[in-house]
């Protein structure tokens, strides 16, 4: 049987990739998501804490089931939410502890992209004993895109835990690869999920709690990180109320439903939901501006320090009329915009898993993670650096301003914290109220 040259190359690459993946799952040996490339900026390195990880199942009772109607009304349901929690642990802050994460490729609601289970390795100890030595650690809540999962940004969640944060990533029900459902659920529930998880972490982290989180976290010192639809929800949580146009869009896709009105800028219920425990927000490629989700009034409601991260050629959320327009319109916030020049939408997630290269797996699974003009591991290291600087300033009061207050480009020389020639292709903007 003859094998074409292209088929031979593919088979060879697959074999090599399989070997690499196998080696990567040997504890402490090979490159794992979030490890440092030689050109990583200064603050990308892990911190001094060991990292533990646990999975927890929560239930948000009596939520509006916007995807179903009964007698012309939306029924209520108890909304399950699975979260992954990374935390400082009593283990060596080195590469000896590894964990195997279980995830899937594909989409539950798309027969052309069937679910493909896969595993990948992280640097954390499953169910490791918490380290209370740092007192109550700041809380970081992470919200994935549509579709996505709580494991989409493990390079960042592990990294932050090693620096003394408790990091909680949400599986947003009806918005993950495994349980993908109608888009109205994502539009309605993102901000509501974030607020519920914040309240649950405050309850479980109380000193009187009988969980491993007791006394471990400080919910009064919280940041939100959101990617794509996660950014859409996170910005709403912290003051960017949705516009009348957003209400119309929601009604169009949700059969006339007005359920989103509780998150509209002109809603008294919305204004009373703004939570002073949240101190800062990081929005990776937030979706919605090109669809009129926010107007000038809504964006003016954003007053918390905000780090936006975007690709200059984002073809999902948009750049000039999308993410940059949000940045420009948030006139009452101390805000930064980090731009990856020539990047598209995938500026937040882990690199493509090796399973995305398997024969028969849709090419869309690889492209769901990949950036055409950037190395994803490089993006991950840069994100670790800048998120560390931003959260260090606002949650830990660290003197990291020099890493953020940069010239717009590196035309005059490398940015602070970057090795020579290694800040090329990046732009940083900063605006104050």
C-alpha cells in the first residue's frame, strides 16, 4: 500500500507528538503548560508556594431556566456548578507535584464535533494539604469562554496559586464542551454565576467552616478573570451594566424573554448587586461590544482597575470596535490594554492539547486553542507576567507599577521585565479616570 508524502509526514508528526505527550505526563520531566520558556518575562516564574488542587460541586438554587418555558413562563431550577480550586499547599514549591486533568474536545451540541476525552498534566498536588502560613489569601475567580471549561487556563490558575492566591475556576453549566446548550443561558448566567461563587467562597472560607477552605481565603479581597464570554460576565459584575440594545438582543435569542433585565444598567436590582469585595478585574478578549451589549452609560459604570488583554485582529470579539472600544469607553476606570499585535481571539487559553492532533479529530479542535501568528506557550508566559503584576498591585499592594507603566511599544528598547528583543509585537495602553 502506498502512502502519500503528506500522509507520511502527518503520521510521523503524530507519533512524535504522542511521544512528547507521554513524556510530558512523566512527573517533573517534560514541559507542562505554564512552564517557562527561555524568553519568559520576569514575573512569569512561579512563586514560593506549593500548589494544591481540588474539585468541588456547588448548587445555585432557584435560578431562572431561560432555556425552557412552562405555561408561558420560565421555570426555576437548581443550577449545578462544578469548580476547580487551586490554593497554596504544604508541598515543595518545585516541579515534583503533578496532577492529571481530565477534559474533552468537541461540543456536546454539535454532531460534527463529537466529544473526545483527553488528559493533560499540571503542576499541582491533588487534594494536597493547604498551607495556612500566609494567612487568608486573596481570592481570584476565573470564568471561561463559550464554549470552554474550568480547566482552560491552568497555566495561569496554578501560577497564581503558587504566588499566594486561592483561585477558583467555574464550569459554567450549559456553556462547557460537555453540556453545551442554548446561548441565552450563557448571556444570562455568567455574571450571576460569578456572584454566587463569590458568596459561596466567602461562606466556605469562613473560619467556622468545616471545609478545607476555612480561614484560607479572603473574599473581601477578590479579583475576577474572564475570557471572552467570561469577560462579558465579569465586566457586568463590576459595574458595566448592559444596554437597552443588549435587552433586545437577548429577547431575540431567548424567545422574547426579559430575564436579563436584572443585569441592565438602569435596573435598581443591578446597581444593588455591585459588590465592594471585588477590587480588580482582568478581561481577556471580552465579547459583546460589537453587538451593542454596552453603551456609553454602561461603560462609564466600570470604575474598578481593569486589565484588558486582546489580539489586534480578534475576529470574535472585535478589536477597534470591540475590546479597544470597551477600553476607550471605560472612562471612570484606571485601565490597561495589553495588545498582541496580529493575534486573534485565543489570547487566554492553554496551548492546543496533543489530542487535537489525533486522526479523525476535527481541525476546529486545534484551532479553538491556537493562535496563527503567536506561540501559545509564549502568550501564556506573558499573561502570567502581566496578571501577576496587575493583581500584585491591587490585591497584595506590591510595588509592581514599573511592569505596567510602559511605553506603548518597545521602540525605544525592551519593556521592563523583558529580555532584550523579547517585547516585540506587544502594545500597552494605560488610561486613568
